[in-house]
């Protein structure tokens, strides 16, 4: 079973919305269902989910245009496409927009659970906020350091933070203290606020 996730499902079929909400809530997920692209954007703006289930074939809204808008607003949001009429061309187009998976209706509960579990595992979803913060800060620091062509030892010398501590922070094993974070960011000429923002804070 995947960890509990925050999910928004967009589908114009009321029966499907009721079904998917019932199944996912039983599995412990926090699920919100919406019927239109407008309601979808409003739900995400109110509280961004970790994952989106998006129907591609809807009467009023085109799933493709919703996906395009979604990618502009939230480029890293995990998306699983659900559709009753998959075509090779539509699958190709959606995967170009960084879609995690594609489920053809009718799909089994097992298939849905498997897809959610794979997304959670691959994208580090369903974690506590402090776990996500730790991993994202480590990733941002590692990227900034490698971008500047610095070794851990060199960054340690500039920042005053020990090599073992830096290594642990970059691996996401430990959360840096505020003092260490500022020292590392200053050494790398980065704004720690940008790192925190990318971690969703």
C-alpha cells in the first residue's frame, strides 16, 4: 500500500468521482474531487496536493488544456492521467508534459494502488513536511555546490561547516541548523529563502 497522499481528482463523471473518493479514502488518502478545470485550479490554489488524477476526456474542459495550464502553474506536481479512450498519440503528448503514469478506464483498484505506490516511491511523496524539507534542502545544496565546481572539502573550508556534516545534509540524512544553512548559502552565494521555497515553504 502506498503512503497516505494528498490527492485532487478531476473528472466530469460524478459516479467516477464518488467511486474514486470512496476507494482512496478507504486507503487512508486525503482526497478532493472536482468536476471542472476551474474548480481544479481553485482546489490546488487553496491547498496544493501531492498528486493529481486527471481525466483527459471531459465534456466541457479538455484534459490536455488543463494539463498545459497545470504545468505552467505547478511544473513539478505529480500527475497520473486517467482516461476511457487512450490513444498512442495522446499518450505520447501527455508524457512529453512529464506525466508520471497513464491509466486506461476501467482500471482495477490494484492498478491504481500500484501506480500511486510507484509515484510515492519515485517522487518521495507521502512524507512528513520535515522529511521533504530535509531532502529538498540537501538536493538544492548539492546542486549549487556542483554548479560552482566545489568539492565538499572546499565548501567546508569556505562555510566553516564540517565535511561530514555537509555530506549528511546533502544526502538528506540531517536537517541543517539555521546557522549552518545561512553559512552554506552564503558560501555558495545563494538565497536560503529560494531553497526553502522550492521545498514548499
